[in-house]
């Protein structure tokens, strides 16, 4: 029986030693937070893969956490699907996401939202797609993950923290809780060793990005097809 090479990672890029972070399969985008990037394979959010943010509740700072990545992705449209509140367009513009790149997509049912997400990914026109879902079946997760792999889109699925108990094909899963001055982040799943310690991420104060008090000046049909409709013009109170 032939002996295994000392460096098993030379067999295939998807293999890594148990104590090491995997090499990135494709492109990544810097998180903008050195402590977090250092814990992720490739040093950033994976592009063309399913990423899950599992939040204690929406609006605790997850959008500010994603802000540097969204700015980097906004050379192409940034789609927000089933956002829990109305996006504050002035706040996004202040942070560097151009209004003409911001798209708000709505769907009446979960199945419609997932269909819409797949269509956005298949169009390959968006730099980032953020999807909010309370409940999603495992086969739907797999479909999203597979659809993302054929793209160069940053795909973020925001789900309740309780979903951490469920299995998922996501390449990266982070648990996010509010903390004084920022967020506590648990690395639930990554291609690499298990991390049991929380990361403390300091967030700079910024305008509210998602507000229940915002108002939408024009409405898109739902579900909407990314790439075939103009970005909404959004305002906030």
C-alpha cells in the first residue's frame, strides 16, 4: 500500500489539515474586519457559495457587519430579498452603496422568494444577494448553494439563530449576537478547525440601514427578476 504524502493538501485543493483553514475554492471579498477575516478561509466572505448569518434578531448590526463587502460588491446591483424592514436609501448612500445599484425584491410566499433568489443567481447580474428567511427546507438550501456556485455573487442568507442546530450545506455559518459597541460572532461552520471562542467585532456607529418607519416611493412587482427591473428609489422618514 502506497504511503500518503506528508502534505495531503497537494492531492486536491478541497482537502486541508484539521488544524488549518482550508484554501479558498474561489474568490473572496474582505470583510473589512481584520479579526473576522483572519478566521475565514481565503481571508474573507466566499464568493459563489452560500453564507449564513444566524442572528438573534434582525437589526442588531448585521448590515453594518456586511457594509464593507456590500460596498465592494456594489459595482454591480445589490439585491435585498424579503428584507424585514424598508431599506434606508440615504443611509446606504452614506455608507457608499450607490442608490442606482440597490434593489428591493419582495415575494408573497417563501416558495416565490426562493424561486426569485435562484433567478437572481442564474442571471449572474448581481454583485451581492441578501435573503431573509425564517424557515427554509434543507433541499432549498442545497439549491441555493448549487446555484451560487456558478456565479461570482456574494450570497448571504439571514436566518434566526435557532437555525444553528440544523444542518446546512453552507460554506460558512456565523452566529451573530449584539454586544456592547458591536457584535459577538460565533463561527458555527467553516472549512477548517472548529472555533469555540467568540469573536468580538467593534462596529462604527452609522445611520440605520433597515427601518420599520421607512417608506417606499415606488414598488416593484413581486417576485421581481434581477437584471430586468430598475432599482427602486427608496426614502426614509
